[in-house]
C-alpha cells in the first residue's frame, strides 16, 4: 500500500514523542526514575544542561558504541536521538507541580503505561532500533543472554545515576517490573510487519 510508508513514519514519530512525554511524567512524579533517565538526571544535577538534552546526548554517545558491534542505525535510530529528549524537555516545561501524593502516583503509573505503549509504537514501526536497544541487541549477538545484557547495562547506568544524585525510589522499581510485560503486550499489537502478513 502506498500509504504504508506514511503510516510507518507517523507511528514512529508519534511513538518517540510519546516516549519522551511518558519519561517526563515519570520524572515529574518525583517517585523515582528509570535507569537511563537516572543517568541523565544525575548529569543534569552535577553538570547542568536539561535532562532532555542529556538524554539526547547520551543517545548520540551510545551510537558510537554501535561501531565496534557493527550495528546499523535506521531512520528511527536517528529520530530517537533527536526527539525523545526534546519531547521530554517540552513536557517538563508544561507540566504543573504535583504536590499531592495520590496525584504523583497517578502520574507515575500513567507515565509507565504510556511508556510501554510508546515502546510498542516506535519499535513496531520497524524503522530502526533506538540507541540503547541497539546496544543491547548488539551485545547479545556476541553470545551473551539478552536478559543478562539488559540487566547489566541498566544496573550500570542506574548506579552511575545514583552516584550523580538522581532520584531513585519506588517508581524506579515499579518501572523495572512493569516495562517488560507492558512492552510484551503492546509490541505485537503495534507491529506493522505482523499486521501486513495477515
């Protein structure tokens, strides 16, 4: 179908923007951030610059690690580096402060669920893995179990973020427990290649 490339790009871009929005919601809830955001938040608190800009810079730096792994970026990879952190900064600038605990919990849970949906959107577009996903799969292709690679990377960036002053808490643990099942739920629903074969 001629409209499929348009739909693919629309799903990719909307997924990346929603990912940045969902990341901002988790950060704004103030109950703990996910591992890669912990690193960006820690760098913000120690070296300045916004958390979104650090997110984009970290994504670009991770792409350099693809070179020895012989991973090939796609359009989605480059869009990921440019859009996620940007959408994050814009959203954080627009969100009001959430003072009441119940409201912070609601924002946290909504952000995590939206993050799972956004993950399904941008990966389902099949336009190229994000920098962090590509690093994980590239290392896994060297013979390491993918679960061990993911855990190893995320624990490393979480520890670095913590040492730099990031906010860790119940939200960090909830994200870690929920994101896998949520991605597992949404990815098949939003996989464009799977739906094309039907």
